[in-house]
C-alpha cells in the first residue's frame, strides 16, 4: 500500500513540475523573444541562395530590400525603388520567382486591380509600366500570390464576388503565364465561420493575405488572414487541400477549426493558444527559397517566418503595425472538420503551430 502511495505521489510531483516548466517557458518565450523588424504591414519575403529579399509599397511605388538575415531587413544592405507609376495607391506587393525571373504582383488604383512587374533579378531593372493581370470577371482584387503545384501554375487572391464591398473571399485561377488566367476563377473560402467573421459592426467580412506552402506529406495549404486588419482579432487560419485534391474545387479544401495564430483565445482552434506579446498577428510570409512552394521546408525544427501585428499595450491601428519574425512547426495528425457539405466531414493531416519567437 505504501509503495503504491509513493508511486502516486511521484507521478503527481512529476506532472506538477512539467506544468510549471511549461508555464515558465510560455512566460519567458512569449513576452520578449519575438523580433520587431520594422514599422510596416503586409510583409513578403523570399530567400535566394543565402540572401533574403522583401518587397514593400512606399511613396507611391515599390521598393525591394536585401539582407543576409530576416531580421536584417530592418537595416538592409540595399533598398531600391524598383517601380513607380501613376496608377494610384499600391497595396501588398508579393515577391516570387519563376523561370529564373523575379515577379512582383500587387494591387493598385481606386478600383483595386492586380498588376505585375518582373526583372531578371530581385534588384534588377523592372519595366516602367506594369502589366495588368488578366483575371476572370475583372473584379476588385488584392493580395495575389502566384505558385505552381502539381505542374500547374495558379494565382490565389482576395476579392469580391460582385461589385459591392460585402465580403472578401479567396479565389483561385489556373494561369497560362504570370499575368494571364486560363478559364474561370474558383471560390475556395468565404468568411462564414464565427471565429473568422467577428460581428463587431464593421464591414466587410474578411478572408485575405493568402500564402501557399506544401507540408511534409505533399499536401497543399493556403494560410490566410481572417477578420479585419483594422482590429486585434485579425489572425491566421489554414485551408488544407485533401490528398490528391483539385485546388480549384472548394469541396477539396478543409478549413482549420479556428485561428491558428491570433491574440483572442475565444477564436482559437481548440488546443491552440493565443499570443502573449502581439495583437492581431496576420498577413504573413513564409520566406520560401525562390518563393517556390516546391521548396517548402520540412523537418521538426522551428522554421522562421514573418508576420505583421501590433505590440500589446499599444492602441491597435494600421499606423502601429510592425513586421515581426516568428517561427512555426509542422503539427501532424491534426483534424479539421466541416458539416453539411459534399465529401468527408473530417480530414486529418499536417497543420501549424505558430510562435511569436
């Protein structure tokens, strides 16, 4: 009887020590270890060899930064104005590569249409005139990301169904070139879940900032930002394509059961914790080699990425947003669920655990 009691006490003590260690790790790691890179929003970064390149909109044009580290983009080795025009305001440029050329897609003008410029290197000579991206239906569109999966080039973006600012959905289209769509656009996500469509009296409801990445099992993910970027409930969520699925089929996508990276616990996916130091983390970049989803990182170590947000304790506003570096790990055997739609109600595969450090 005494031996049984001693064993029980040892197990309880070990469990308590493990809990205390976990709490200390969260308190130490979550409040001070993240890196504030610079003032700004909508980071986009790719790595070419051992060098990181970012793109940003500023002073009516697009600028590219170069640095040997992600953190070094705060004081780049080079910062070059690669394009300026009279299209009007410029939003959220996205940098990638294809066929050895650098491409930057961005939204511009009062009507929010997508444009693209390209050069033979990230800091090379871009054309003075941008090319309008020929998207199906020619609707309001922002945050376009180009990627190739299964031998097919795609563009995914945030847009309107019609001509009214009701909600921003995620659309995808097959592309015959970086500026020419083939066929129609396909809806793959709408902000209809309670945690991604917080009813706070503001409009529109938001799905935006999509980024493509492929997990260690070969499944495609579109990690996107939900809720309004003007508030601290902004967060990252995930769409996971079922194994062997068609990226243009909405029923082949499974959505995470809540935010995977956010600052409000009530909106988080069960088993995921809210951030400790950053409010409203969102609009991220995975900083992929050559911007290529085919080179998506695997492994079990923490993988660096970048996002924007506002330091807790600071009033949340667009002017207070900063680029931060964080990390993520692939989280295996994660179930996403859905109801009352065609196909299986559950899908199990890799998800993400995002960290502020």
